[in-house]
C-alpha cells in the first residue's frame, strides 16, 4: 500500500512538471513584467499627465519623461515604468499640441512646455505631499522632448539637476543660454543617441559643451541604433544610465 502511494505521488509530480513545460515561456515573461495601466493626473490648465508610483516607499524623486513629436504619453509611460519606477515617480506630461489618436506635440514651444511641466509637478505634489521630492529630480527628453528638456533643464537647474537626453543636439541651445549652466546645480547629464541617428555628431558637441562647463557628463552613441530605441531594448538600454544619474546627490 505504501509503495502504491509512492508511485501515485511520483506520477502526480511528473504530471505537474509536464504542465509547466506546456506553458509558453513568453506567457510567463509577460505575466512577470505586467505593470498595469498608468494612473492619470489632472493638471490645471493643461492636458492630463500619466504616471506610475515608485516601487519603494518613502520620498522619491521624479523621473519626468518628455515625449517626442506625435508621441503617445500614455503608451510611453508604460514603456518607461518598466525600467524607471525602481528609481522614483515616473511622470509623463502631455504636450499642448493634439496630433490625434493619442499623439501629442510640444509645438517647439519651450515656454508652454515649462508651464505644463511646472503645473504637473505641482499637481503631483498636491496629491502626494512629501512623498515627492522637490529637488534632485531627473528630466528625460526624447527628440522634440529633448529640445524641451534641454531648455527647461537650463531654466530650472535646481529642480532638474540630472538629465537623460535622447537624441540631443547643440542646435537646441543658443550661444548665450549655455552660460547659465551651473555645475553646482546640474549634477550629472547622460546623452544617449543611436549612432545612425542624424543628430549623432550634434550629441557629441553637446557633450563637449557640458565638459567645458565642468558638468559631469556621459556620452553614448549606441551601435546599430537609429533615432528610437526598440521597446524590447528599453530595460537593457536605459537601466545603467538611470542608475548612474540616480546615484548623484
């Protein structure tokens, strides 16, 4: 009888392992990386923003992502949350221009963008109080969002002391604007551009400008990459840059 029970138990265990091997690995991977839909943030006199809460408790910095032209801030936020929510609040404001089908644009307007960004930060802090840091936050901008981030970052270096600029260009700064760079406020800047992107050499020149201002900067031209990072390479591409930025005090 005891031997029969042992055989039944062995068969049950073998059957369980067989079921596991029948589940596609992709399904398991998707289940493990599910992050859900972004939360919505009402922003006074501006389009709504999207955000994800930090994975850890306590006061955390904002990692604000500024989308490219015709980018979808809600969809972009989902992508960035997978790699950035371990470091803090992932916040994705919407540009003032409506491109249709969820797409937004900043309309090359750094002034309007500054107003929307400030209002978004104020709305988040009003909702979560001291859980959101006032300073030492990370500003991320891609393409048209890079133009906005490089402008806003200069004007508010205390709030945005760390920058991740994707597809940066020296054409986004005027000659005199750069003089306002303060290495005591801007703690670190990471410039990342695909080596096949048309602004690759412009990015290198931005790095040279930052070095002259004695701002700690890393410049990376990603081999084989064009203007945009494929969604399946988000974590492998951005985890280290974000970790490097987050370490700066």
